[in-house]
């Protein structure tokens, strides 16, 4: 029977989710599995977020109306923006998908880096857009000059991810801002900052300035830095007219009340804890980088909570990841991104990282 789906669906590749602990435990009959494959934060959710989630359970019979307004106001205040510059989504993934629906038409051209987060490609293709992939430079930073040269009359949108996934690499702030400044009048730029809170340093006032007049949309999430991947809260920041259009086409109440409670509590009360845990993660990252280097890996300097590294001895990432999984460790192979010699490792707790290092020594 023909399903008669939208024709673009055939061109989309299925989303390959990371393996879960439960599935790996069962498949290999193990009694312990450490998951370092999905860039989650092992320390979340934080104290006040947990308490707020419990409180939310008393009111989940009601739609999340006031909570939308309150979380939006909290995000606006923290970022020195107006509430009219913020909209919420069910995780950054949902925001990305809605932004694609908002901006893209059949025949539009879209630029993405190679490699980058896979969802940009799929949601763009689904809208009928054509993808141009611009390889990153040898140091894995974006080739912004090549991107600019690839802009045509048809180019509608450039997806940027900073720090980039799967590499963890950031671009020089000034270069990025100057690129947005040059290009952002003609072409939409979406800057996905899912991992930006892990960058050493503070706020980014210049970007906030650019939001006022450029075709720029900045996306953030509570999934990574705030350790709330399971409750699905993300948001975007843009000019008020963009936010109002986004809110018009997005599904009403697509963020759940428990997530909204948690996100607000986290921003208001858990910031200190989040910053402390950030330092723990960055210290662990430095330790892992140096041990992996000693083991013969080529580690790409990361500005996020994960490490992109080339395996020693021409080993193939899918094979190594399969062997590790059989020993109870989940990390991500990077062949799907076109980097068959690379793996992506999320920074976990010290004992989790040690468990990985131990198993890794057996397979390389
Ligand atoms: N953007 C990037 C770059 C990501 O890596 C991810 C998650 N892997 C997301 C967006 C989506 O995150 P979420 O939907 O959990 O907010």
C-alpha cells in the first residue's frame, strides 16, 4: 500500500538516537552501563529544579499558561531583552523544526557546515529546501568566507552551531559577529547555542545587540548545561516580529508544565550550582583530553561538554563503539557525520569517565 507521505520524507535520513542504558544492559546481559553518548549532563537536574518539578505535579491538570509568561520574563531579564524577543519550544529540537517551518519554502537554498548537528539538514529538506554543505577548516572552525561565497539569490538561511556538534569547536566571537553583521541583512542566520553555556567566559552582549536589527535567531536549551534533557525546554531569541510569527505557527502549550517549572526555578535559584558543576565538567574534560592524548588519540580542543577525538592506529569508530558497548560504555561513532576515524565522548562524572578509559584501553 502506498503511504502517500510528503515527497520530501524520502530524502530525509532517520534520526539516529543514541543508545540507551536499558537497551544496552539487556542486549549484552550486563549489570552496569555508562552512557556518554548524548551530551547530557550527569549532574542535573539541580536542586531547586527538582523541587519545582515535584510542585508542578499538583497542577498538571491545567494548561501551562502563566508559566509560559513567567519563564519568558525570566529569560528576558537574564539576557537583557524584552519579553517580546523570546519564545519557547519543547527543546531546542522543536524550536529548530518550527524555525524551518517559519522560514523555508520549496526551492530555497540552505547552508550548513560539514560536520554539524544533523537535524538542520532534515528539517530543511522536509520543507523542500536544498542543502549546501560547507566543510569546516582543518582546525574544525567554520569556513565563514566559503559560506559567504556560497550565498546565491536563492539562499534563505544559514544554520550555525556554536560550539559546533559533533566537534565541540567554537568560532572566534569577533569573526562570527562580523559575519552575522555582514550577511544578516540578506539571509537568515540561526545561531544554535545549545552548548554555549559551557564556553569559558560570560555573556555575549554583542549578539544581543545584533538581535535588534539583523535576520538573526539565537536558540538555546535547558537540556545540556542545566541537565534537563528529559523535560524538553528550549527557546529562541529574535526580533519581536519574528517571535510573534513563531508564536503564531507553533503548537500552543508545546512545553510541558513540569519543564516550565523546572526551567524557571533553575534560572532563578540554581545558577550557582550550575556554574560549580560547569567547572567540574571542564576540569574532567581537561583530564580526559590529556589521558586520551597519552593513549594516542588526536583530541580536538573542545569548548563544550563533549570531546571529538581521532582514534589511534587507523581504527574505525563504528567498530570501536560497538566493542565498547558490549563492555557497557555508550559513546558516539562519527562515521555518520563523515568522520569514520573519530568518536564523540560526552564528559560524565569522574567514575564514569574512568570506566570508559578502562574499557577503551581494552579495545584500542
Ligand atoms: N542543538 C544541538 C547542537 C544539539 O546537539 C541538540 C541535542 N543533541 C539540540 C539542539 C537539541 O536539544 P534539545 O531538543 O534537547 O533541546
